[in-house]
C-alpha cells in the first residue's frame, strides 16, 4: 500500500522512482486506500492532504464507477469515501458532489463514545457536520507538505502529467495507456476501465496525427 501511495505522490519513506506504468492508477489507488480507512483512520490525514493538493486531477466519474463495481468492500469504506468527497466539495470542487452523499442519520467515522466525548469539548468538524458525519475538531489534520507538489508529481507520474496536459479525462488516461505500450482500443478499455467507444475514438485520432507527422 505504501508503495502505491508513493506512486500518486504521498510522501512516505522509501525509494523514489518514476511511475511510467498505466497501472499506477490514481483512482484505483485512492479506492484501495479508502478500503483501509475502516481499519486505520490515520490514513485519512494523508488522503485529505492529497485531495487538498491534487483532487482537481481526479476523474470523479471513474472513481464513482470503480467504487460502484467494488466487490467485498470493507464495511465503512463507502462512508469514508463520502467524507473525502465532502471535503473536496467543501473546498470548491463540485465535481465530487456525486460521491458526497448526506447521511440520513448521524454517522461516526471513529468510535462513537470517544467521538461524542471529544465533540462535547471541541465541537465538530463543520464541513462534515453539514453532511451528518460526526468528527471532533482537530482530529483531521491537513498538511500539504505530506504530499508532493504538482510540479514534482508531474515528473514522477505519467498519468498525472497527462491529466495536467489534457485535463482529468478519459482522453488523458487513454493517451497514458498508449504511451505505456498498449496497442489496441480493446486492451486500453480493459486496462483503464472506460468503454470501447472513447478508447477507439482517441486511438484513431492519435493514429491519424502520427500518420500525418
């Protein structure tokens, strides 16, 4: 998990490397990390910091599609994904609204008894309270220095670099897959999780440009 988090720019101890493979996939790694949150809520601090710096480059449609198809998800992981999305929305990225569900009843991301005691002393995190999640103030520390700066991640992650060029879109990931050696629209669609039509369309457009070059 640590190695995969390094691939998307989380600062953790270990070797520094360049991630050229299409398998260093932002949404899949985020979703894998979200699956760990019910067991280790401390990881939320890193994910929130990552979203604060890089959340604008997430393909939210892709993240939602992967989350919907996730089998045997850890109990509580959907709650955490909604909380992370609510953070993105609260900080101005409204593309995440489709994942930022409001809980029908008060939900707790950490043990209820400890949470209620802390909230009684410190009050609750406001952006989570608005969507009916109860978390005490001061428990979710956001530190941009815990993740690579955009310029650093551009140099280390090909997928991220292409999203800076093309925007957070299927086109960016199709280009990444082509650059990483995938040679057919069907293989690209399977690898990145898009439908065949955009994979074929972008594949043909890039092939045409190469023919005319």
